[in-house]
C-alpha cells in the first residue's frame, strides 16, 4: 500500500452502514464482509480517489480529534481491504474523475 497514492472504493463494491459498522458487498465475487468499526466504514466510504491516502487519513484523524494510534489502525484495515479488492489505488494517469466509462454488464438468459 502506497500512502502517497489516491485510493477509492472499487467500482463493484457497495457499503451499507449498519449499527455495528458496515456491510461491504462485492458484486464481482459476491463476497460479503463485515466492518466492525464505524471509523473504518466512514473513512473507506469517503475515499474519493482524488487525494493521496495519507492526506485523507491525516484530515480524517484531525477532524475527529483521534489519537495517532487510531489512524494507524484505520490504515491497517484499509490495507487489508485492498488485499480483498474492496478498495483500490487510482493511477495518477487516469485519476478519479477522468471520465472513463465503466464497462457495461450484460446479462444473457
């Protein structure tokens, strides 16, 4: 994980806030994950793919007046979510708002 790179939620993933944290569903592999932390759920849902991960994390921690240890914990969780395909790095060449159109999914019956 490169903290100088922007990250965003994968295009095929949705997050639903829950009382325990959040449910994360990946439509590609039909994998359902549970986030047992409101902090992690809020941070991941706010990843915009426009700013570096470190910048977003520093702002997130400062806005909520969290200790540095909380930021490190969120970063570890984001790293695990990247390995699971929930979040992904955004290449500097395309950026978050490059206008790329996602592929069309067709269902044949």
